[in-house]
C-alpha cells in the first residue's frame, strides 16, 4: 500500500448550532451532538453524514413538541 499526503492551505471551518427554546427552564439545556472525525482526503463522509443527518432528524421531530428545557444540536 502506498499512501501520499500533502499539506493544504488553511481553510475556514464553521460550527452550526440548532436550538429549540424550552418554555420553563431557560437556563437549562439538553445537548445533542454528532460524531465528526474526518478531514480533507479522508473517507469519513459516511460517518460525518450520518451523524449530521441524525441530529437534523432529531431536531425536526423535537420541534413539534413544547419542551421544558432548551435543546441544542451541535
């Protein structure tokens, strides 16, 4: 097996935080987080994609309910 690597220029990266506000305890949170571990040139697209989609689906379902606590998806 031959593996080549190269240094790439610095690129901007962003975090996205989804939030559903709770109605009773504004200072308390439930945090949902996905596993994200690939980088440029790696084969982690499935790993990252499934974690991201799981968080989006969880938030889509939870927004239908009136929640006591805040929920954040990171």
